[in-house]
């Protein structure tokens, strides 16, 4: 059987979770929204809600043991066809892959820049980033194509010799690179201490209802939930895997890497009095590169290490976005893995090019939908509509449609009866309401 090994599953799932989101979403949100107060909030939501829903997604994959559409079909006692349609939320993963790989492409370009001379001030650095986005479509497409080839090549090798193998060396390497950066940051004394206080000094006054909803959205995105990645990987779980312990390890790795990234990034920002309010890609691509430039050759080395760790984080997430739909096409139409992947690849490639062209000045006007560049439309549609809708559907399916006894048998070896009852209650009544609240907030804001 083409199944993960136990450690392979944890690494692959953690590889999916740890991604570009950890590099800029998590650190900037922590820094700007109350430091450790936000971290406490994020932990409460991660364990109280995301963890509960994650176990539900896992159980669909583990009990169904096939792709999400067929698993739902198999497990639903009635209305099989209708329930199986929820499996098509996996298309969300393919849509995310299209713009996500464009961003990984920018990272490739920055690895290249890191080998030569880094921009020495933010004006110059901002100009490089803007030029890549708005005027160098060909470069963006080239880098995107390279990432695209790597990702599809890995998925073409399958779960065990492709996805597991990639994660088993990329995740530890990513961690070592990050450790090197972390120790370097430690040696920067003052900057490191300021970063620690920026990230950890709690300010509970910053926690508003809006921040609560944002934190919940981040918890879902960052654990790769709602687009069928979790049930797909869970279908290849080896028997006897402790579902609860594995999930906790995945969550732990995800948070640890987010915090380490945050400490590294903000140490540099503070050591060179950079701008902490600059968030998102600007923080990484614009501020950080100029800060590295101040260190001479050591800066080049650190920049290569940093962008390579981001590249690895991105690639291991991107492969997880392609697998669900590929698995479905193979099961449904009896396609070979190659044929299924060629079909998905054509689709992803075209959408990816559209994303690039929607930023490229000469063509951007033709790629505006609902007043947004196509790139942003895909981002909005997936994070704010598809992911939460799917999370609600899956928690209702597992909480109300699946038989409670079957779930208890699945989980009884890993949790006590009381814990199971708490989980089951949260799944039925807390998760759907909480996620519905985020969704409404995202749409109405
Ligand atoms: N969790 C990934 C990140 O933080 C993104 C992702 C979303 C991956 C959905 C797979 C599916 O970057």
C-alpha cells in the first residue's frame, strides 16, 4: 500500500501547515495585535476550535480511506450524492496553489538576488520588489514555472516516494536553517531582546472581537484546513497512528516555526531600527533584504538561508494542495497519476499566469474582477469563502451525520470517554457557530 510512515505523516502534514503564512501572517499579526496576548488567544482558538475541527477532518479521511469525494459518499448513511459534493471544496486547494506558487516564484528570485548585491536602502529595495510585480512579468513567469515543475514532479511520484520523501528531508533542513538564523539573532543582543518584548509583552487591550476573528481565520489557514488536504493525507495514514498525538505535534511544529520566524525577522528589524508596522510581503521582501545588506557577506549568507527556508516551507505546502484533486481524478476516472496531474497542471498554470498578469502593469486592467486583481480574487475567494464554508460543512457532517459510536471507536484509544464527549460537543455546537462568525465578518468588513 502506498501509505505514509507514522513520522512521514506528521512531517508531511506539518510541511503543509508550515508555509508562507508562518513567515509573514503570523509574526506581523502577533507583533501588531498585542504580542503574547495574541499568542494566548491564538492558542486558545487553535486548541478550542481548530484542533476540534482538524480531528473531524482527519476522521473523514481515516474512516473513508479514499479521496474526499468518495470518502464522503461512502460514509454518508443517506443523501450520499449531496454529501459527496462537499469533497469538491478541494478545488479551493488547486486555486490556492495557483497564486501561492507565484509567490514562491518571487522567493526563488530573491534567492538569486541574495547571491549578488542586496539593496542597501528601502527605496531601492521597494523598487526591486515593485518592479518584479509590476514590470517583470517574464521573470515572474519564469520563476513560477520553475516552482510549478518541482511541485508537479514531486506529486507525480505519489504519497510515499514523492510527498513523504520530500518532507522528510525538507522539513528538518528548513528547521536547521531557521535554527542557524535564530542563533545568529540571539547574538545580536539588543535587537533580539527588543524582538522578544515586541512579540511577547502582553497587551490585552489590543484584543478586540475583530482580532479574535482574524486569529481564528489564521488558525484555519495555517493548519491547511477546509480544502481537503487533511482528509486526503489522513486517507494514507498507517494503522495504529495516534490521531490526537500526531495532531498535537503538527500544531506544535506549526506554532514553533511561526514564533522562530517572528523572532528572527523582528530581531533584524529592531537591530537596524526598521519599520515594524510594515506587514506582509513588504516586511520580508522589502525591509528584511535591506537589513541583511548591512551585514556584508554574512548578510548574503543569511539571506540565502532565510529565503531557502521560505522556499522549502512553500514547496511542502504547495504539494499538499495538488494531491487531493489528483487523488480524486485517479479514483473517479481510473486515470494514471500522470494523466490526472497533466490535467490539473494545465489548469493551475493558466491561472498562475493570469495571477502574474493581473499585477503586470500593461495587462493588469484586463484581469480585474469585482474591483480586485485576479490574484487577490483567488486569495479572497479561497480564504474567506471556500475554507470557512468547508469547515462548517465538515464539522456538521462529522458531528451530526456520522454515527457517534464509529467516531468513539476511532478515538477511544487516544482519548478518555469524557474528553471524547467534550470534543463531540465542541464539534457540534461551537465550531460551526464560530466559523460562521468569521465568515460573516470577513465578508461584511
Ligand atoms: N498552511 C499553509 C500556510 O500557512 C497554507 C495552506 C493552505 C496549505 C491550504 C495547504 C492548504 O502557508
